C-alpha cells in the first residue's frame, strides 16, 4: 500500500529536560535538517537496539529512510537533542492503517538508555498524538523486548499489552493512555510539571 507523505508540524513546544549526570536535552519536533543527526544516532546504536526498534534487521539508512524517520507519514517525530546537537532519542507518531490510530515507535541511543528518556519520549508521543487528533494508539515490539514491556507497564499501559509468539503489541484508546501516563487532562502542551525527570519549560 502506498502512503502519501504528509509532514504535519508537531503541535508541541520545545521542552528542556535535565537528565542524571548533569546531562540536558531539549525535546522538540524533528525537522528535515535533522536527517544527518538521525543517521549518526543509528550509527551509535548497537544491533540489539536497532533490531528492537525495527523488529527485524534494521533498514539501510538511506536519504529516503531518514526522510521518513523525521517526517513520518501523516504524523510527526520528536527528537531529544543534546547541547552539542546530537540526537540521542527519537519518537515517531505515525498514522496507522486504521483510521484515527497513531502508531508510536521509539529509539534511544544506547548510552542514553536507562535514565528515563524513553519514558519521557513515550509520554510526549502520547501527548502529541492526542493533540494531533488521533483517538487510538498502537505500538509494537518483538516478544523478547522486555525493556519495552517494563517501560510501558511503568507508564500504566500494562492492561493494554498483548503478547504472542513474535510480538508484543500495545493498543489503547489515547485518552486512557494519557490518564494512565499521568498527563495533564487539559492538554496544556506547555505544562511540563509532570515530566518524570525534572523538565523545565523552554525560556
Ligand atoms: C525501549 C527503550 C525506548 C527504553 O528507553 P530508555 O530510555 O532506556 O527507558 P527508561 O530510561 O525510561 O527506562 C529504562 C530503565 O531505566 C530505569 N531508569 C529510569 N530512570 C533512571 C534513572 N534516573 N536512574 C537509573 N535508572 C533509571 C527504569 O527504571 C528502567 O529500568 P528497567 O528496564 O529495569 O525497568 C530503549 O531501550 C530503546 O530505544 N530500545 C530499542 C528500540 C525499541 O525497543 N523501541 C520500541 C519498539 S518501537
């Protein structure tokens, strides 16, 4: 099935986030000019991380792949960017085949994992999908992706997970996902008070 590529600006403000060990990232909408940094992100992720992201051997990182990663079909991507401009995390919120459904995919650079960044990006993904008017959320990982499952359970999404031999699949009404993940029900997109790792609003 051929999808037309539609870039929809992410309706979110950049948010500065303090991570452990004095590291700071800004989470902001990805842009076409981020392609090179996204290629570097992939080069700095190990095979297991890339396999978990793509559920198969990772695709060749071509200009077409990069375009799709920063401007996903009918959706948007958010990047976590360091002070020096490195992209260390990326979440895509993409229109799924089912009407009204957003598919969410996450990638955190190996040396930035286990500091809360994946959870933070997932929460931003949920928030962004809601703000873009989607009603349901899906996400898929390999059945062996225990770290993804633990993260989704910690976000309160355990009841919406289904696992078969090959995949773990999240399927949840977005409103339920937002409540489970503790997002502000008023959807004040500048409110970062509930971010898990000390977010500060952009100046
Ligand atoms: C799944 C993935 C996104 C999780 O990202 P992450 O940034 O490591 O996630 P978090 O940091 O929020 O949580 C991971 C762990 O760090 C721990 N953690 C969070 N903040 C922490 C902190 N400040 N100090 C120490 N540990 C911390 C969490 O408790 C969690 O521990 P657990 O795995 O033992 O339960 C990441 O592993 C990844 O990119 N995997 C490859 C791609 C993928 O699987 N994508 C999903 C399918 S599309």
